[in-house]
């Protein structure tokens, strides 16, 4: 009982916590105030509460596909925001002064969206135990431990990445954020398949014997790069297209930056 | 020369974006019309006292199934399966559905994430 809570909450917390530690590193690099964290978390918890409270009517939307489409929309928004954030990091590296207020709200909205989805699930999980008082306490203790482990892992990531030299940090961050946004797109694709908006297919491969999705490493890779043991063709296609789009955008931004640089020199 | 370089990506980007948008929407439309035409079999699954009933769901191979899940408990449950790649919250005393299949013959375990000790089951594809 206690252990289950640890695992469930760890899974939910991990994704948001990893993203937040990356954002913290980069807001330091981009000289942006870190107060988006508090605002994002508080507003995110509020909207998670609203989402959790209205899960039933939301599920009934659009002929019963409301939950899938809402989650997919949240995931796709995060993917797009990460794409924009990546271009901000590159602009900054090129020395261009881009609106810091926009980057600030971008980070805040990203945190709100991620916490809305993960937080509502946690709240519903805990709410289920209010029917059995003694278990609720155990579930709560387990949740605190799970959240603690999730936060610890993200703190480790924070210091690991934070100690990289600045020249390495930006490319590493861009790559990790690209992979996370690919994972978001892959999750959204899964929602569309579940709601039968995209067709379900036989898995393209099965790597579950090699690395199970429910193992600790599997969960960590799921949060970081959207690892799936048995993905379908569409999921793989959408995942890789999102990576290609991100790579294209990054290339264009870099290319134009260089063109402007050489123009200035002339 | 630099002016040309600078103006090129903008045009290219717009064109590429437009083509990509048309391509993606066409592909989605094709996929949606293809799935709408298929006749879908409906099967039911019940959650009661944090147990799945039936705990073993036998479905035919290579067939799409609409799985209606009733949660008869007051507490919420999350239907989840790594093998099926499915995850859906069903609030207490309500119902929801997910689509599964077409699947290859085999066993696909699923569980209720919120009551993982008791809420266990599997889809058997024959």
C-alpha cells in the first residue's frame, strides 16, 4: 500500500520535476527571475484541482473522448512551448536581446500545463483513499516519500547539468528539451490512438524484455525521452517528425543568426 | 549576398510550413475516414470492490474493440496497461471507454493503477 503510493507519486512527480530543474538551470543562464516557479506551481495546483474536480464531465465531452483530447492538448502545448524555449536559448547564445518577459511567461505556462495533468492524477489517486481513513494516512506518507525521491532525482540532474561548462550546457539543454518534447508528442499520439482518432497498430518493436517500461530506468527514460517498449508506427513517426521539426527550427535559427552576424561585420 | 541569405529562410520556412500543414491535415483526414468506416465490436468490463470483472477478457485477434469500462466503486480508478499502451481515469460510479486492438494473439495484462494489489486482469487475444 505504502510502496504503491511511493511508486505512483514518483512517476507523476518525476516528469514535472525534471522539466522544472532544466528550466531553473536555464533561467539562471538567461538571467530570468526564478519566481515563475512559485507562480507556476501554485497556479498549476489550482488548475489541477479544477481538472480533477471536473474529470467526469470533461471525460464525457466529444462523445467520451474528452479526457484523451484534453490531455493531448496539454501535452502538445508543452511540446510547442519547449520548441519556442529552445529558440530562446539559441537567441540568447547569439547575444540577441529577446523579450525576457515572454520567456518568463513561457516557463510559467509550461509548469502550469505539466502540473495540471500530473497533479490532477495525483489528487484523484489520493481522493480515492478518503473513503478508507486508515489507508489515506498510509497513502499520504507514501506520496510524500515518492515526491521526495522524484525531487531528489531532479536535484541530482540540476547539479549534474548545472556544473557543465556554459558552452556545453546550452546544446545539452536543447537536446534534452527536444527529447522531452518528442516524448510529449508521443504521449499525445497515444491519447489520439486510445480515442480512436488515429488508428491503433501492431507494435513496431517490443523492447520490454530488454528494458521494461515499469522498471525504474524505464520510468526515468519515459519522462526524459518518452521511452515506449511497444510503440506503434504512427507513434514512432510522430515522435521522429517532432524531433526533425525541432532540428529544422534550431538549424534555421542558427543559420539566420550567423547570416545576421556576418552582415553586421560587413 | 548576405541579404539573399537572410531573406531565403523566411520564404522557405513559410512554404515548408504550409506544405507540411496541408500534408499533415490530409494524412489525418485519410486516417479518420479510414477508421470511421470500420465496424467496431463493443465489450464491457466492470470495476467493483477494486476488482476487474471479468478479470480475463477474451477477444479475437486482429480486431478493433471498443472497451466500455464501468467503475461501480465510489473511488476513482485508472485503467492502465503497458502492453496495450492504454491509460484512462474512470471516476467513481461512472463509465468510460477506450479502443483496443487490432492485436496479435497473446496475453496483455492490465491493472487499476490506484488499487494495483487487487485490480488486476488481462486481455487474452486468440
